[in-house]
């Protein structure tokens, strides 16, 4: 049994969706708002000193952090309907490139801009910092839009990258912006959410659509 520390609508949905896809048994340990609640951070710190979600406890008790690492590991464990192209698959280099691009470049913009006061104490400077990071994020999405294929991000085969598209487009700059500026990414996100395997996951994490 896996134990996933998460919060509805946060990054834990990336791993929860994969656990559901593979049919792996798990429990969800919900944590509070890690930005606003010291109690929530203290609860998570023993298993993840950075107090970030997702944090995954494996069946043998070992702890994993970093959603990209979990993505690769779960594909190894499941070994069927894998969401990660296998070694030797022509699409694997592109998959690895864009998986790391998302977690190394796009994901950190939420860490910094969702609560800029953690990094910039002056309110005026924090506001400008947030605006700069938000603009940089939009630039990154423009790059992703430029390489997105159809019907899925890598073309014919559905992968974990499509789950990332679906989740990320719920976050800043939000769906209306993506619809207007990243139509290919938006199409991928909506197609992913339409898959019956994920129906409960998306409804629970993003009840307002």
C-alpha cells in the first residue's frame, strides 16, 4: 500500500492520477495549506523536510519526493500501460526532456510566485517579483505550446506528460489564459480529463472545473 501526502488541487494530483491509472493501492494523507499553516508544515516535515507535496511513502516504508522521480518509479513498478516510454522507444528522449523541463523550470515558478513574501520581504518588491515570475512562466508555456503534438503531447501515445498538462493548466495563469494562448496544450489537458480512469481524481481535486 502506498501512502501519498497531498492536498486537493495541489501537485499531489500528478501522482494520485498515476496511482489510479496503474491500479496501485494507496491512501491519501491530506495536509493543510503548506504556505499558511505552520502545523501543516510540521506534520509533513518528518517525511519531507522541505514540507512539499507530493510526498510518497512506498509499501516498504521508503520515502520518495519529487514528482518526476515518482513518475519514473511507478512506471517501473507497474510495467503495464506505462505512462513512461520504455528504453529504446523513439519518444523516450523527448519524454525525459520535457518531464524535467516541467519540474525544473515551470513547477518552481509556483513555489516562488504563489507566496512571494517567503522570498521578498518588501511588499512592493514582492509584487513586482510575482509579476516577473508570472510573465516568465507564460514564456515557458509558449515554448511548451510550440512543441506540443496531437492528440497527446508526444503524439500518438498517452504519457504522464499529458497528466502534467491537465493539472498545470488549472493553476496560474488558469484555463482561460491557456485557451487563448496555448490551444494545443489546452486540448491535451481536456482530453486527459475526459479519460474515464481519471474522472474521480479530477472531480475531487478540481471540483469547480
